[in-house]
């Protein structure tokens, strides 16, 4: 996979912490927008819930 030298990908431990925080705040269904998917880690680490609508966008031609 190609990338730029200044690319940043959110570490999985941070993503998991964000999902845990959403769970504690009572988020159980709704839409999730990932405006810069990159390696798609936010969707890949999404807890198993079928209620969410997932929308992702990446502007790089080499990415998903």
C-alpha cells in the first residue's frame, strides 16, 4: 500500500477507546461517517452491531 510521508492512521487502541466511550455514552444505533477512511480501521474495528449505517470516503485513488 502506498501512502504519503505525512499520513497519519489512528492506532487501533485509540479507535477501540472511542468505541468504548460511545458505548458508555449510550450510543447503540445510528449513522457513522468516516470522512477519511485510509486503512478502514474504524470500520474494521467496529463492534458487532448491525444497526449502524456506515458511510466512508477516501480521496486517495490507491485506497479502498
